[in-house]
C-alpha cells in the first residue's frame, strides 16, 4: 500500500509544471510580444512556446523530435539539448511570422 510520502515527488512535479504554465501565461498577458522573454522561456523548457498563440502543434512536434533524436542518438541529455536549440529557432521563426501578420488595429 503506497504511503503519502511516495506521492510527494509526483505532487512537486505537478506543482512545478502548473507554476511554469501560470508564469508563461502571466508573462504573455503582462509583457506581450517580447522576443527575449519567449526565447528565455524556450531555453528553459519547450513549453515556453505557449508564450505565443497556437503552440500545441509546435510543442507536440518538438516532443516527437526529442523522442526520435533520443532513439537515434541513444543519449537523452544530448537529444534534449538539440531539441532545445531547435526549439529556440522554431520560436524565433514563429515570433517573426506573428509580427508580420496584418492586424486590424
């Protein structure tokens, strides 16, 4: 029978993920359209893509890229580093593409 102490790491992990999501959405609301904030968030974790709209497909695509890289390379740390670098370039592309979009205002 599992004890409460066995669930503490899982609860800490869920709390961290929830905190990161709250931070991203707060930054998106408080400081919109700041490239350096988005790049810093993507450097820390690929879910930093949520700083811009329509991020689900990019996050899932980067996750698939990480899995493929891990299978090919065999080392999780190297695959994560490469996926993070790719994440930065993807965010930069998405940010520049969003800035060129026509607006009604």
